[in-house]
C-alpha cells in the first residue's frame, strides 16, 4: 500500500538525515492522518492517498507560481524540490497526447460546446483516466479546446 511505502520512506529519510524528504513526507503523513480522521477510517486506500498527494502537489505548484511572481526564486526552488518528492509517489502519468485524445473523446461524447461544459468534461476525463493524469494539464487542454468551440 502507498501509505506504508510513504511511512517506510519517511523512516529511511530520517535515518539518512535527509531533512527535505523527511519534512515533506512528515507533512504528507500528517495530511493523510487528517484525511483518515475526517473519513472516520482506519487507513486510506491507494486512491485516497493519491488524492491527498495530488492536493499537496497542487499547493506546491501554486506556491511556485506565487514565489516566482514575487521574485523569491530561493523559495520557488525549495517548493520545486518538494514537488518532485511528492510526484514520485503518484502512479505513472498518462502522456499528454493520450490525455488530449481522452479529452477530445469526452468533449465529442458529451457534445460540449463551450466553457460552461468544462466541469462535465473534466468529470468525464477523470472517470476515464483515473488517478493517472495531471489535472492541471488536463484543465488547460480542456479550456483550450472549449474556448475554440465556444
């Protein structure tokens, strides 16, 4: 299970005194525990763990964007390093070409005509691609396709 792998990697990072990785995994484990408590479960399944990781990745991406705009490249670089650690726990991502194909199929299947259909299209893409796609990349492609239509 993914949760066990993260725990073992955290212990290993602590032993190796890898402060960056241990702090990232410590924070990730805390977020996972919060989710466990919130959902009133004993442990998260892999899909739920991936969801928590993706939320953390999105936060890092937003931080990188803000730090870069604010000319704080030192902080942006730290966030990028944390982002790479988090990404290593995600399942293999669908290549952009395949993701675009799934999006095109969803748009034509739903008869999506404009930006008002973006939510429906993203829901369909999520159902078809599962946890193995980059939602930011997908939303950019959907936005581009729908803005041409509408």
